[in-house]
């Protein structure tokens, strides 16, 4: 890729936007009000805005290897906090994709150096669902199922956070698990029943409203 071409493309894009709406950028600079937080993979083939068909300002985007939400990662935790507490998003999407290199690497036993701690999170998902995955004989189908289960587990990690639980109580914030099928270009809603998935463990992760919220509820 010619880097100079990127700036030429940018100039063409600017002129195209201005030809349709002369105040496009001045309006965009006034602030953002996205309704969706999208947590996806850094894979160069998976462009979040393009596959969802949304315009700038409509989705707050976070991407990392294999769309992970580990509680020790300050980046994704900060993104969730900002999106929920300050941007007031009403939907959080965790979107994986088939043929994900990160998930594929986690299924193998190779030593990948600095990537090991990150991939261990995916391997923990494999361990948690070992019986189900081990029963799938076809390796390609087992790989795809791990992609789906990883999305489910990362959604659960989102739900574990205090700000998401608070927003679910206050404004019915919704968490969604999706997969992007690179072969077809289609988005697949996994329609995860989080109530059922969490029914036996949610009491471990449920965080009560803080004292201020409790006092406000009593006044009401």
C-alpha cells in the first residue's frame, strides 16, 4: 500500500462529505452520542462500521485480538466505563468472527511469547467448555464453536462489571453476542439467553447497588 495514497483518499472523502453536507465536520466536532458499544476483533478484514452499516458517531468501537474482555485489561475496562457511564450507550455488542487467528492460535500448543498471557484467556474458555468442544469431531466446526463460545464468555465478562449491572437496572442496557461470517459477509446474532447461562452463577457476580443508590431508592 502506498501511504501517500491514503492522504489522497482522505482528501477525496472530505470533499465528498462536504459536497453532500457543507457543515458535516463542524456538526461532528460538537460531540458524539452513540447508542452502541461494539467490542470486536482487530482483524484487518473485519471493519466494524462497514459491516454494521453505521455512520461515524453511531457506534463507539473497541477492538483487540479475538474480541476479549478480560477484567485485568485496563483498556477494555476503561472503554466500557466511558461508554456506559458517560456516553450512556444502551447496547453493548461483543462480535467475534469465524476464521479468527487469535482463536485458532489458542487452540494450538505453540509458545507465542508475549501473546501467551492474552491467548490464555481463550484457552480458559476452551477448558471451561472442554466436554462440548471435545465431542465435536470436525476440527473446523470445533474451531467455529470456540469462536461462538468465546463471544458468550466475553459477554459474561461484560455483564460482570459494576457499571453494566447498574445500567441494566436503571435503563435496561442490553448485551448482545454476535459473530461475523467472513465467508458470507453476514452478521449472526447468537441470541444468547444470558438469564439461563448465568442462572447458577450470577449470585457470585451480582453487585448490589451502592449506598447512594439504595438511599435514593428509599426516598422514592
